[in-house]
């Protein structure tokens, strides 16, 4: 797993370097200089990561579990997914509650990821009913063993395979959470919005490059998880 993750991360290094170079050029031309702009963006990035990564991981696992279990909860979660983007949920929560806690923003980030995972995991289980799962039942596996040893890994693999839109939606939602929640996290998302409003193009582009780089890294880690769960995806 570790070697697979390292390979996936190394594969996106050229893209990360390209983002850093583009941000440095804009920052050098626009005002503050490339070193302060990139330094500020990188310093703000861990706070965004601390908001995005748990929400994405928790949403994916819970959504995949609901999807493979079936029933009304998984169906409702999957059906509502397209209607509840993270940035919209964050905006509604911030507008409804005067002092909404940042944990509510994290929930807003996790729900769309859970909805997508539920949809993909449900499809994966349905596709495996007449093959892998049927064979496992024929060998005497049933109940919790079938769920945890076969169905859930299938669901997680499917969710990891469709990670790109979930990652993009969660990172975009994090920008909204950081900007709208007054006591929220001051990460790269808030830095991007505040500097863009102030007309500081160099700092805003550096923050945007940091957010794009974060999405690339999360996609790489999701690809490693997908390859670990499904050997057929390792060469993709």
C-alpha cells in the first residue's frame, strides 16, 4: 500500500511543480513576490487539509457502507447527492445559524461525498450479486462476514474509483466553509477569497494553486486506495 501510494504521489509531482511555477510567476509579476505568496499559501494549506481529509474519508466510508447495505437510507442518500453540493450546504448552515460551529461545516463537506459513495457502492454491490457474492454465499459466507469482507471492500473500491468529483466538490466546499463560518478554519480557502476580494492577484493565485495541488494529492491517495482494494486498477 505504501509503495503504491508513493508511486501515485510521484506521478503528480510534475503537475504540482507546474502549479507552483505558475503561481510564482504571477506572484512575482503582481506584487508581493513569489516567496511570500507561496509561503503564505503553503502555511495555510494544513488547516484546509485538516478540514477536507476527515470529511472526505468519513463521508466515503459511511456512504459506501450505506450503499452496500441497501435499504431506504442508502437509496435516499444516493438520490439526494446531486441536489446537495457541499458549498451550498455550508452556505445554508452559515446563513441559518448565526454562530454555526465549524463541525457543522465539516458535516456539510462529508454529506456529498457520502451520497456519491452510496450511489457507487450500491451499483457495485448490485453488479456483484450474481458473481462474487453469489459464489461467497455458495461457500457458506453470509451475514456480517459477507458485508465486511466482501461487500464493503467492493463498495469502497467503487467509491475510490469515482473519487475525482468527490475530491473536487469537497475542496470547493472547504473554501465556502472557511469563508462563511466566522469561527471557522483559516486555511487556503479563506486566504484565496480574502486576497481575491482585496485585489491581491499574486496571493490569490498562490492560494488557488495550493488548493489545486491539494486536490491532486488527494486524488493520488484515492487512486492508491483504489489500487489496493482492486488490483485491476493498479495499472490504470
